[in-house]
C-alpha cells in the first residue's frame, strides 16, 4: 500500500488531495473511511500544480529553476500537485457494486495508490472465467480489465471514437476473447471495409502455438474456432426474404404511383408466406393481367401500372445478381457456436448494405424470439443460442437524420434484443450522426479518443451514465486507449487495449512514397538499398 | 564610507541610524547597503529628518510662523531607517542579534556587496522571499535595493538579467 498524498479538502463527490506524484487522469487512488472501515476508491479527474515559478523567471536566457532558487523562491511546493478525484465508492460484495459513502473524508486523511486487490473490484468477471473478456489493462497498472460478455451480448455495446483511434482493433480483441475456449461465441461482423478477414488467423494452429495461446483457443473437443469470410460473391439477398416495404423501397425510383403500389401489394399478398423465386414473383405480376383482365381493358391507366411494375421489377431485382433465389447467408450457416462470420461488404453499395443488415437482423431477431418463446414450427428455423452482431459504420445503418432500410429493425433489436439474446455492437467514428435512441440502448460503452465537440456532446446527451468528467477524458486518450463504461464493468475505467493475436486488417497506408515509386526500382536503384546489398555480399564472402 | 551611528533599535532587524552629516545624508540613496562595525549587514529603507521635540514645540506655540523651513533653523537631525539582512561571512542571510547602540555604520563597498551576495560562487539574493513573504518593506523599496545591487554587479550580464527579472516580478506584486 503506497501512501501518495493527503486529503486537503473535499466537496460533494470530489476529493482534493496534495501529492508529489504525477498521477494520470483516469487512474485510481483510495483512502480509508475509518467509520465505515472501508477503502474508498476514487478516480482521478484532474491535477494541477500548486505553485509556479514566477513568470519573469520562465525565460530561455537562464535556467529557471536554478535562478528562482538563487533569489530565494521556495521551490518545495513547485513539485507538488493538487489533485481532484471523483469518489467512486467502496465495493459491496453482497450487492456486487460500488456504494458511494455519502460522507467526505476529512482534511489530513492519507491517500493511497490503488493496488490490484482494489482495482480488480472494477471487473464484474474474473480473468479467464466463462463469459469473461479480458481486453486490456487499467491504465498505469498491471490490473486486467475484464468485461462481462453476458452483458455485452444481452444489452449491447457501442464502440465510438474518431477515425484511427483503434475501434476496429479493439473489436478484434473483443472477438478474439469471445472465441476463446472460455466463451466459444457465435458472432457475425458486418464489415464495410473488409478489415476483419484477418481474424481467420485464429484458425492457424501453428501461429496460436507460437504465440503461446493455443490452449486458450482449444475447445474441450480439441477443435479450434472458425472464422468464415463471405464476400460479394456470397452475399446475396433472397427475394423471398424481403418484406413488402423493402420490395417497394428497392423498386421505387421515386415516381411509383399509388396504383402501382396497390398492384404490387396484391402480388405480394399472393405469395406471402410461401417459398417463391424472383421469376415467380414476376409471373404473379403478369398473372394480375389475367385476374384483372376486364378492368384493365377498360382502363389503360391500370394496365400501364402493371407494365410499370414489371419494368421496375425487372430492372431493379430480376436482372440484378444481388437478388437471388437462394442465399448462402442462412442463419444456421452464419451463426454457429465457436464461429465468427465476416460479411465483407466492401464491394457492395451502401443501400444494399443496409438491405443486407435489415434482412439479416430481422431473420435473426425472429428466429431468436421464436426459439426463446418456444414457438418454432417444424418448417421454420430456430436459433438455439444467443448471437452477437458487430455493425461497423453504425451511422450508416441507423443514422440520426434521414432514413436507412436497416434503421427500424436495428432499433427494434437494440430495444428488445436483450430479451432474446440478440446482441449488437454499434461502431462509429461520427457518434453525432448515429441515432441517439439507438446509441442509448447500448448499455456498455467503449469510447476512445474523440475530438470533435459535437460528437462528444452527442455521446454525453445520449448516454446518461456519461458524465462531463468522462467526456473530458476523451480528447486526451491515445490510440489504443479506451474509456470503458456501462453495464459490463462495475465502474468506468480507462484501459490500454491489449495487443491482438491476429493481424490487424484496418491499418492505413504507412509508406505511400515507396508504393508510388515502386515501378522505378529497377531503373533507379535506391542508394540505401544498394548499400545494404553490398553489405550482405561482403558478409557472404568474408 | 562612515555614515553615522546606531541610534535606536526597534526590533532585531529594524534599526535607526543617526546620520553623522545631515547634508551628506541626503545623497545616500535609498536601497544602499550598510554594515555595522564589521559584521551586521543591512539596507537603507527609509530616510527621516526631524527637529528636536522641544524646539518644534516652541515654534508651534509661537503661532506666527508655521511654515518655517527646518533646514534654515540648523537644528534638525537626519536618520536612516535600516532593515537588517544578515551578517558578513555567515552561511545564511539571518540576523542573530541586533547591533548595539552607538555602533558605527558604514556604506558597503561594491566589492563587499558582491561578496555578500555570493553563495557557492554564484549570485544569491535568497533573503528576497523573506522580505516579500513577511511584507517587511514596500515592493518599491525592494526595487531600489535591486537598483543598488544592479550597480554593484554592473559587470556581470548574467546577474543583471536575473536582477532585472526580479525587479519586474517585484513590480508585478505591487
Ligand atoms: N490496442 C492497440 N495496440 C496497438 N496498436 C493499436 C491499438 N489500437 C489501435 N492500434 C493501431 O491504430 C491503428 C488504427 O486502429 P483502427 O484501425 O482500429 O482504428 P479505427 O478507430 O477503427 O479507425 P477507422 O475509423 O478509420 O475505422 C491500427 O492500425 C493499429 O495499428
Ligand atoms: Mg475501423
């Protein structure tokens, strides 16, 4: 137990203490409450120097500290800090949560560095246990940060940060944890940038062995996790899976008349609930001509409506490869225990991506709901275990303003999914463009460096647990540092995310000039390179 | 240069020196450093002139000429207020005991000023914070002391820079 300072004063939930240590924002200290006989955990909010060297001495023309000392300034306090820390509370083992002591420490109370025994109370789960995800360490400590996977899967997760701060990397780490033998999760990643394919490294036994983690990933039956990547060749929408509204949204080019809608509805009702192909749907449309024969002859308007549907349907669905009569994306294929399915959407347009998400989420939700309620009929598909779906670029799928084909179902899953074990991870680099209801349903938050004040504000307003104190920490985080808050952890904590085992697929371009000049290499040898080669040669012959 | 004798002790570090020559006394700048015999060092922080009480009383009761110039009467005294700072050849800038009455007081030569303000071969003005913290004298008087120091260290650019910074700092306190 290292004594690092003494309480000067305290007010409301904030303790102010004096220390000579430089303590990082977001790290933890504690004091003993003698009446309660408890250790009270506090999170560092900010720290300031007590005294300063007079401004006139802060000049490059002489060594300021030395000069100030020579003219008699008392430098003792210059190395001291006044630190403000927010009281988190003491951990109540029975309630399993931190309880605020409601009384403040008196001036003179010693303050200690929080050691691992107290820091580990921040975790709801123990490292290595079932349903745990150890994604990093608490900053400035060796204590691991362990998330509760049950919370993440049932009450959703948001991962928000400015671009390049480490969102995808962190999710990679989380997915690795979820695949470990302790969890064996079933998850799907909607991957608009095709950066999650490298997760497949997890199937490389040799690599796992070399990294010393083979055991962590070997299930009791001796098998390893599976990662399957689906790309645009595999990602098709089965016309049979579309709802009427989706069908309309696909074929409506903005000037579909209400008559056309009426006829399309009629057609759709005829096939509803049955298995049908995209050709059969067209047949149904043509069938209308016979059905309504007489009316059509009398009124050319009606007949042109049907022609209109036929034309639009052929153009937008029938003749598009994206719409098929089969799909590889069956739930029992995508969602399997101990498997992650990566849908590489990088070659698919944004609207079609939304459609995929919509169809997938709807089917998943329905299947889980029926399974949980024991209503799966013999000809239907159930989904007998909870599933987790990562949605990158979340603002495209549930935007704050404007529509997206996936918005309704995604919001439904977010608000009701917990009952049925349909967990969603919403990822975004522009939180302010993300629907705030959707965001507020993500009960666990991993928030990384976030610079834009509009985004910071949106986060603060959408998430009630997100105090100003936490928001203030966001711009100061470095890449790979995250603020984790919400239900999967006992109190908000800053963490350094651990290194990934699999390669990271989302890296930017490091060395553009070498790529631009790649074709010059033969004609104009790089001087440095030749030298290296010469060195090698001398090495060889000496 | 001899300037007078200790005339009164107000406190361990506050002394009054009666000027030997009241005319010359006018030319001794405020802020000048003095020594008492060969030990205590101080700085002149004030200048007093007065007329002996009984003499003044006569004048006042005479009622006719209230605006008599003290100088013209040839009966005034001149005094220096001195702030004790330290002792020659001592480790720190402290007054152990006040000087005795009637002890002789001399202006400190530049060389001695420099010597007094050296610690481990470097310029030192360590007693500055004591003066400020305990508000012993007004900042404007401190600036005058610094003027004298500057004069004594006119050949050392580095020290002059430091003194200059200190002057600016002192002005800001005001
Ligand atoms: N925990 C970490 N440890 C080491 N490096 C990291 C870590 N997190 C992120 N990085 C590095 O930062 C880079 C950017 O991370 P990442 O691709 O996850 O950012 P992002 O937030 O997903 O960005 P974008 O919004 O552009 O998708 C990565 O290439 C990786 O090298
Ligand atoms: Mg990313």
